[in-house]
C-alpha cells in the first residue's frame, strides 16, 4: 500500500479501496470481504494492527463490528467521502431488535446534520478539513429510510429553520406506516377475538355432553369395568380407562 501511494504523481489521490490496479486491488477487495463477513476473528484484536493514516474503510468495518457506529460512519462520510457506502453500512448493521443497532440510521442522520469534530474521528489525515453539515444528504436519508429512524429524535435534530416542505415526504411516510401498523394490529385483534369465540363455543358444546358411567360400562381395551377410575371418552363415544388411552387404535377412536 505504501509503495502504491509513493508511486502516484504528486497531487494525485489514491483510488478507492479495492480499485487499485493489479494484485493490490484484488488483495484489498479480499481483505474487505473477509473483514465484513468472517466471524473467525476478534475485531478489537485486529484493529490495533491497522495504521491510523491508511486502510480507512477497513478501520470503519472493524469499528462497526465493535458497535462503534458513530466513528465508523464519520470515516465513511468525511474521510472516505462516500455517502453510498455509509448508507450501505447502515443497511448492513441495522437491526430493530437490538438496542445497539436500531439507531444506526439516526446516527448517520445526526452526523450529516451536526458533524463531529475532525479530531474525534480517530484517523490521521494530512489537512483533513473540519467536517461540514450536509442537510441535503440528511433530508434524502430521512425520506428514504423514514421507517428506520425514530421520528421524534430525527425531528429534534433538524435545524429550526428547516422548511416544512423539505420534510413533508418524511412525515407522510411515517404517518402512512403508523396507520398501516395500526390497521394490521386491529385486524389481528379482530381475528384473535373471533378465534376466541369459536373456541369458547366449541368448549361449551363439549361440556354440554352428559356421560353416565354405570356398573355395566366396560373398558374396550382391558375389558374391565370403568367403575370409579379415571376414564377418557373419544368422539366416537368409545370409553376407556385413562391409563388404557395409549392402546386404543386410531380407527376405533376417531372413525
């Protein structure tokens, strides 16, 4: 990597990770794929071996594996300057069921609206400018992933001068999603109530049957009198000792 950077003409920027020419690019792509997908390494143990002035995408991946989303997204957004990769990172790490990952889109939104200080990003880049807010990208993210951001928190992060027309689509999506979720809940509640009534009706129907056990009732399996023993009655009317249930042929019990 150092040799590749040294070979560049003065003033020419290095290509994005994995796009370098020859074997370097191929090896770089394999390294990134390994860090993203493998579960056979400890991110905290690998991270300490990466320099602070290179391999920025690899550092962002490792930080993400450690749950340090804010620092990882700051690298994608203001060091690598690739919003598409930052968004892909959010999609890859978003998980509504986990506290550490459910607000990853909100973290990216906050970074775009209120950028962190350059010194907090955790890399060493010559003449890294102080990150500037990107409200246009923030609003685009808001519209695209409205159902993956906490509505109240997102609105609180917006500047007070933000025109309503800029967040109209976001609010419309949020309201549609909440309305749809409410309707699904109401439908499910109605179905469950209907099922409950059906079960109650079936139970009452079975409880209405009267069974009289006399001295003459015999167990079909063991041929002994039922007497005062626990018994079981099948839909066909067959009566057996409870202990004998396991020996009743299905053809006799349910035919």
